[in-house]
């Protein structure tokens, strides 16, 4: 089979070259766009490369004759498949070009570190490549672009031109900046009399509120030896009360069911002798105004309360922001992220912490009670965001 590559300024010109050399029925095997020339991949000229073959039905291999494997596909099918790949490539290329342009701008605004004429050009390139690698990693991990730019600028400010060439130092500095941005977690301190001992957990359906409450109840009761009471307002699901009741029996703590906001106040008066009171609520659709108003009524009690918004780490960022805005009227004091074991991208935890200003409290990474829950340690989360663990 006669296979040739053609390089041209655009696809139309390339196709003309293919037809002129291999005939109008030539088969397109592959297409790609690339840049020719430029500096560090920037400012190069856009070019097109097309790999094509002559469209003969039988290919002579010497002693054998075999059917052309491409003969079953039409020219249109092959071109369509290649253009689908090309679209994906173009989307990725656009994203990487944005990264390069941003880092070029950051480098230009820090000329003393990136364009020190007393240092070899290769050292400047090394710093640029290290920052590019980390930037792309954070982008893949769903960290907001504006936040990545801010973190990158802080790292550049903290390190001198020599340190910027050290991959380990650059990554450690990024980890420190991310950890500092997350801040200290808001913990449940039942030894402090000024802290609220009534804790409510709100959030959408399916994020694991009930299991999270069971984990915390087991920790407080069985490990910390505190008196605990459970209250549920989740009377919508048939299995919700029975599920929490089973946990309560295993942990050996009392459970009360509130069928109305009025009953919630009555129950809370009865459990004032407990060290910790954990309130489970029904999962709410943020788009159901009636359900959200009912939740607000349940949260409007006559006792001081700390409210945790429980979110899944698998939810995309735009949906997380919407959920926060819809649940905010119920009074959100802190965030809990669940299902960290079900996703590889943890950048949304950092995004939500900084966008909402709400501190993190706990994270969960499995269904086991009480094991799969832990304090939202900022350095551990930073390593997840930078994929260092």
C-alpha cells in the first residue's frame, strides 16, 4: 500500500495535495494539527498533517495478496472518525495553550526570576516546565483557573530563581500554599462549654448524611465515651428511620423522631442532658422550594445549633455551588465532604472552601462505621489535590 504524509497550511490545501498525488479516492488514515517553529511551543505557525493511502482494493505483499483493511470504510466514514479525534485534540490543545499563555504572562511579570541574563537559558526553561506541569495537574484535578493562577503567583513570590528549578521544592511550596488556603478544620469540641452541642446535618439526597452521622455517633460514644442522642427528621424515606434506629441500637444511644418543627423543639428540650445531639434531616432537592422551606422550618429551633452541609466529592463544581446557595438559608456553618474514595479529582474541595468561606470539618472515604471518617486535615487534602498520595 502506498502511504504518504502531507503537510500543508490548512486542511483544504492538504486534501488538494492528497488528491493530486494519490487520486480522488485516496483513503485518509490520520489527520493532526501542530505548530511549526515558535519558542517553547508559543507563537508557532499552525500546520496540518494528513496521512493518506492509495485506495486499491487489493494490496500486493509479494508472495501474498491481502484485502485492504480500509476498503470496508467509506472515505466519508474515515474522515468523520478522524475529525472526531481532531475535535478532542483541539479542545485539549486549547486548554494547554491557555496554560502556556498564563505562565508566560506570570514569567513576564516576574522577569527578575525568569529572565535573569546571568543564568543559563536552560535554567529558565526548567522553571517554566516545572510550573507548567503542576499547573496542568491542578487543572486536571478540577481546581479553578483563577485559583491556580493565584497559587502559582504565591509560589513564584516565595522562591528564588534557583529554587524554582527544583521540582521537589516547588511542589512542597504548592502543598504549603494549598494547605494554608484550606485553613484549620472546624472540629466538634464538646469539652468547650461555649460550643453548641446540637449538631444538624443537611444536604441533598444520596450524599451519605445518615452514614456520616452514624460514624460520628460511634466515635463520640464508643471511643470518646460521651453521652450521645440521635434525632431524625427524615420521615420521607421508609428505610431512613429504620436505618438510623439500627445504628442507634448497635451504638447503644437513644433515637427520637421529629415529625414536625414543633416536635423538634420538644425533643431538643428533652435531650439537654446529653453531651452531643446529632440531627439527621431528609435529603432535599435544591430545586424543590417547598422542601427547602420545610427544612428551614426544622432548622429554626429555639436552641443554639451548628449546621453541617454534607456534600459529595463526586459532584461537579457548578452543582456544588448551586447546592450551597440553596441550602445557605438553613444556616451553613461548616462543610463535610463524602465519597472521596469514589473520585480521583479532589480540586472541588479546595474550590468550595475558598469560594464559600465555610471551613471544612470532616471527610469520609468509605461506608465502614465508624472507621471511614476523619478530620479534614489540610495537608492531606492538599496532597490529594496535588495527587501526591
